[in-house]
């Protein structure tokens, strides 16, 4: 981030050299972003049906959750605070109120509202059970028997075992059948609701990541400081690779369909390069002066705050809490839970280490 009191050294200020680095950064970030987001999706597609597929998908998702959580807390949120508390901005109102934390909180609450409305919409859809023609005929026969047919007269002393084809057996098992149907219906509706929720999680998560990626790209595209761009290119490539793995793990479980999944993967892959190109275009057209970057800093801070709130909410509520607290497979297998927890820490730690260079 550029500060107002910084004076660029002549050896670092090189417009032509910076442009070459930006073009290289666009290609490198495009490749690493595509690789990161496509690996989990391709693995999911070609390993589906294997015995260990479900377990491995849980582990990948936990690693991805750690990456996303670290992205929100360690990478995006501190930069948002730094931007909105910059010396480039007037003290009033920017340093009188913690706008970064407030916007992050508002974004998280808004994401919660979207989650609640989506879940409510899925739960309120009625289920109407249908009866087959055979079931209707059998029900009519049993009603005739119950209304006084001679077949309803059984000796009280008779303890004969009733066959499955008799109306008495049908009457006794009718409630059990309906109960089984109801349980199957509830499971199907629950699975469908879970699929819808996972699709929503993937889409909202991509929105948050796209905001973050655009901000990074524009900031890099505007800068002409080679000393800043050079180390940032490598760190940004790793950053986008791990972040892509996080998003790809969610897309792999969402079952969005081939076209939608491919579109979302492409959208994530090109977002940061497009942001870099946009920053370069703004720089060349408007002649952006790094000594007065107020508008860019405010936009960077506000968008960064919103994306950090979304990323933290999605990681904690829709990924970590769901996998560790609401997954029966995880609860029944302490070894799986321990492995998932280790991968969560590994993902968060790996992404946090990148903050030393990014």
C-alpha cells in the first residue's frame, strides 16, 4: 500500500520495468489461480464413487476453510484497517470511527441474512406425497372390509399369523409404511436443502474472493514501484493458488453442474489479471499520482473490509462449523476429526506465512 509520506527511490521507480513485471504477474497469477481452483474440481469429478472420496473431500474442505479464514483475518482485514486509517485521508471522519471493522461486521450480518432467507425458502416448499393406483385400490378394498364385509369376522380365540396380503396386516403396517415414506422424504428434502445451501455458500464465497482479488489487482496495476511489485508477484501467485484451492473445494461439493462450475472457475482465474489490467488502464488514462491516492485508498479500504467480513463469516459458519459440528461422519470418527483439525491449522498457517511477503 502506498503511504503519503513515502518518497520513492529513483532505482525503484521505473515505469517501463514495472509494466513488464505487471504483464508477467498477469500470466503467473492466471496460471496459478486456474491451477488452484481446478485441481479440487477435477479430482472430485474423476474420483467420485471411490470409497475414500467422501473422507478426502471433507479433508480438502477443512484445509480450504483454513486458507479462507486466514485470507480474511490475516491478509484482507489488516490492509483494510491500514487503508482507512491512512495519513492520506482526513482525520475526520476516517480516524474518528473504525469504519473497517464496521463495514466487515455489516457484510457478515448481510451474509447471514442471505443465508437465512435462502434456508427459509428451501424449508417452506411443501411436499405432497402421491399414491400409486395400486395403493388406491388396496385402500378401497380395505375400507370395504372395515365397513362390514364378511372377511372382517375373525374368532377372538384365533391367533393365526396374519399374512402380508391381508387387510389387517396392511392396516397394521400402513402407519409404518407411511412413517418410512415420511422419513425418506425428510432425508431427501434435507439432502436437497443441503445441496442448495452448498451452492449458495460457493456463490457468496466467490463474491467475497472476487472483491479481494480485484482490489489486489488494481493496487498492483497502479503501482510503478519495482521494489514493491517484484516480491509481490511470487507471493500473489501462491496466495491465489491456495485461495483457489479453497474455492475449488467448495465448488467440488456444491454440484453446480459442469457449465456453472467451469464459469465460476474461469471467473476466479481471470479476476486478478483483469484487476491488474484495470489498474494499468486507470494509471495511463487518468495519470494517477501516487502522492494523492485518496479515492483509491477509500475504495480499497471499504471493499477490503466488506470482503474480509464475507470471507470470515463463510469460513467460520458455512465451512468450519458445518464440517466439525454438523457432520455425522466427523462425529463418529475421532481420527478423521483430528486429521481435519490438523489440515485446518495447516491451511490457516500456510496462508498466514504468506503475509510475511504479500
